[in-house]
C-alpha cells in the first residue's frame, strides 16, 4: 500500500524506513526545500552565545545547523526544543536538552519556559524564516528575546514528485498521505490541487501532524483530516496503520 509523506528529501530517510517497517510503500513528496542561511551573518547576529540563559530551537534541521556552527559550546547552554526529533538530533551530537514540552507545539514550549521562570532572562530563539511568531510573542512578554533565522524554506524547484503524487492518486494506488506542515500542505495543494485532485484526496486517509496543518487542509476543502495526539510522523504512521490494516 502506497503512503505519501510531504517531507523535504533531506529529512526523509528515517520516515521511509518507518513506513517500510509497517509494511507500506513510501512515496516522498517534498513540499518545501530547506536553504541554510549564511553562517557568518548568524554568528554576527547572535554575538556571544554564552551570554544567553536559554537557547530555543524549533526544528531538527535547526539543531543540525546550530551544532555545525557552535559544536560542543552548546553543552554549556540550557536548551529547550519543540519536539522529540529536535531533541534526538541534539542528543546524537552529545548535547543534553533541558526542556521539551509534553505537546510538541510552540505554544506549549512557551508555557513550559514561562513556568520555569524567565523574567528578565536572555533567550535566543533559532528558527526557520517561516516559523510561527507565537513563540516569540509569548516569550517576549517575560524575557529579553533574540530571534535569529537559521534557514529559509521555499517552494521546491522540482515538482516531479508532486506530479507523481497526482498520478498515483488518480490511478488508485495512493492509500494515505501525511502532511508534515502547513507550508508543505499549501505548496503541494497550490501546485497540483485542482478540484479533481481535492475530491480524489478525500477518498484516502489524510493525516496532519499538527493543528495548523489540519486547518490548512480543511481550508483547502479536505474533510475528515486525522491528527495524532502526539505531533510526530511516528504517531501519524500509527494512525494510518490502524486505518488501513485494521479497518
């Protein structure tokens, strides 16, 4: 059974392996391309990284870039991250994480940090250019926040995977699709999501990783969007496994 995942190709290998383990055939459909920023500009903006009370990183790719730029210096910092994958990426480099919220959302991370007591603290938030501003806004009410953009995301130049998605859907081969972000959903649906495509997509299992992604899909006309309680690809795959394998 063919299951599509809208991940950037650089981050797709583990997802492919998980799908294969569950007995599915993976189809990776990048909805964004990740473009790293200029290292010297980032370091210039950050200044003395040791002067911050907290480092907040919102994605696994961001974790990779921060380690690439600063290495073991990060071991001296208190670090908070949004989700499990970001934590695991840091831990792969030997960097311990001090805070991960129970729910992998910016709102929950902001609340968890505020509960730790951040009044007057210096916080460095390292993020993607298109990241939601809710984290910055909420932290700024209590702390001195420095906000830096580590990388940009853009519409993929190669849309052949999206065309294949469309062909597999119309051919009846696609059984489910995981939308990993609001931006990937929007890019794919804006590129190939005509009325016929949306109608066909409503006949397969659609899973959104988080509420913002679910809202985007529903605004585009996709109904009965499933969403896991834990906002992760693994949890999304479990939903698909139950729906397709167990009925």
